[in-house]
């Protein structure tokens, strides 16, 4: 907390600015896009503050940074989703989930976690299916598969039963779950029926998810610092 907390202060301030201004979604603009993306920009700075050499040396951290970059582009597209840019945003976040999955890695495999996430993802799609039409029938299926896979890799890394988990792995796991809650709320609100306080739920869980996933990138640095102190 002492080492990483101060670097996250700009993120918390930017998040407060977003919720305080609460710009109407009915009048999208570059200013509203900037305010929405500002917390994610701050997470870029958070990772860059650990040093370029750290990002170059650790692929997981650099992939999470790349995922945050695509997330910001996706956020900007979603500002103009009613003007036909929803699919563009969907594509940017699909790439984000691929990058995050790659960052979390494939070890340990944990097929039980994979089966659980598969069942959750399938249930979500089965619920949404009757409300979908046209290309969204397939696009949403692919997107759910990607975010479900990302969730699997985050959950698999925890290994709570084996006491091999770290706070950064727990952070990645919780972040992935919150990301799924945020995106499911978007889908239900857009395709099914209005969700009360949907924007608050979507953005609160989204910003928390991105912060926790960004925090998970510092694991390798923590291990290095521990070895140096030893």
C-alpha cells in the first residue's frame, strides 16, 4: 500500500471528477470522452511510473498496459455508441481481454475453474440470446467467450487451496470478476431491459476492475524487491 498507493492518487482523483461532473450521455463530445477516459490514462501513468525497463522486461505488465490503451479507445467509441460506434468499442474491449488473458498466462491450467467460468459464460449468453438479433447474435457470443476466458485465467492464478496466491493475483481475480459484472450490465441494459442505476453500476465496477488489473501487473516487481532485500 505504501509503495503503490501514492501512484494511484491521480486515478482516484480522475474517477471522482468523472462522477462529480456526471456529464449527460445524450450529448457526446470530445470533452465527455476525455473525462471518461481520464482514469484509464492515469492507470497508464501508474504503470509507466514503474519504469520503461520494468515494462520491457515483464511481458505481463506491458500487455496490461496495452490492454489499458485499447480500453481507452473503446471507451471513446462507446461515447458515440448511439451514432453507430458500439461495435467499434466492442472490438477494442475484445482485444483488451485477449491482452489481459495473455498477461495472466496459462499456468496453472486449473480446468475446474475453466469449467466454472464456461458455465457462467454460457448461462449469460443463454439469457441474452433471445434478445439479440443480426450480427450481435454472433458478436456477443464471441465477446462473452473472450471475457469468460480472461476471467478463467485470472481465477486460475489464485490457487487459494494451495496457499500459492499473492495479493496481486487476488487483485487480478477480483478485477476480472468486476469487469464481467460491468459488461453484463451493459449488455442487459442495451439489449434486454433498462437496469436501474445502470451507469453507476457499469462505471463503478469498470474503474475498480481496471485499477485492480493494473495493480496485478506489479507482481514481478514485488518479487524482485523481495529478492533484493533478502
